């Protein structure tokens, strides 16, 4: 029987970001790990880190035995803004972005995103091209060995189901946020900021009944140029859209100019409505 302090069981059909909110809140400072300085076999002695990784996989619907095995094949990394260092031994791994905002060189991704070769039901080629990930703010990454994930996916239905939900959600983001459509630029910019804010809100979810602070509604990391590059839009058109959202008090911004990396969401519901094409009065 779970203890009163255990998180409630969450149904596996919920969006990934809503099922993983508590697993990675306020990571301890001593878990700033790299594979070179702290190999995964040493990580097994770091109980807080392993416990959090097990909880993460269990909140994806993975059973206890498989969750512990996946955690043994994974490690946590707290990354500051910059490019993630790839391990020396190759690219047979998958990065799970559990908090923060990153760029894979093409798109922007927030918490809950898995980056890497998730086609685990085939043998990986000798050389796998792993995207170069740039963290745009302080980011928590769970790096899992692909062979470990593949081994358990081949024999455990709960791991297969987790991968299915991960892929399904990624496809949903690709379609809703980055899909080529005829929405105006304002709607596309609003949809992207809303996606980033919604993921941030999920991962910083407060306990039931607790007030939510304003910091929970601040998207940090991407510049306006990052937004433009991710959407395939001109910088001028993105700047204009941001200005319109500010004028109508949908978002605020700390700082000025193109290098601004902080966007305070004043009205999340209105931002969502603009993102699906509703005009501003």
C-alpha cells in the first residue's frame, strides 16, 4: 500500500506533461552530473536521484520492476544555458527534457519531450546522428541508454505503452505548434508561447489548494529570434506579433529588444484562444 506521502496514481491516458509534474520539481544541487565525472554505475548509489527517476517512469505508467531497471540505465543532468555535452562512448542514448526549454537546431521543445531515436524495435545503426541540443535556460535532462530502453520495451507492455504516449504527444505538438497551416503569424506565435507556458505550468504544479505564484507563468529561455527560427517566420513578423500580445495585455516581458528571453503570461486562456485563431478585440 502506498504511503500518504506518495503521489497519487495518475491515469496513463493523461498528457505526458500532466503525469510528470511532481517528479522533477526543485532538483537537489548535488545531482549536477555528467557521464564523464559521474558514470551511471556510480549514480546507483545516489538514492535521491534514482528515486526521482523511478518515480518519473512510474508516472508514465511503467511497472515498478521496469521503472527501477530503466533508472539504473539512466542519469540526471542539471544543465545551464549552452550546448549539452555528448558522451564519449557514442550516441546510443535518448534525452528526456524534464524541465526547461531547449532547441534541437530546428524546433523549440519544453518539459516532457524525448529527443533521440525512439524506434527501439529495430537495431540502431552503427552510427546514430543525435541532435545537438542547446539548453536555453536552466534545464533538467534525464539521459537514458537506448539499449536498456529497447531491452525492456521488447518484453514489457508498460514500457511499450510509455513510448507510444511519448511519440503520440510529440506528433501532436508537431501538428498543433509547428504544422504548416494557414493561420496568421500572430496565432502561430501565440500557440508556440502557449505550448511552452503550458508545459512550464504542468511541471511547476503546486499542491491542491496552494496559491500559484507569478513565477509559474514566466517562460524563460528563447529569444524572439529563437521563436522566429522555430516557426520558420521572419524576425520582424514575430516582433510585431509579440508587440500585439503585449498591447492587449496577453503577455508582458521583462527586458527589451530582440535578446529578451523572458515572457510573463498575463492571460493564459486568452493566449490559447489567440493561438487557435480567435481575433483580439
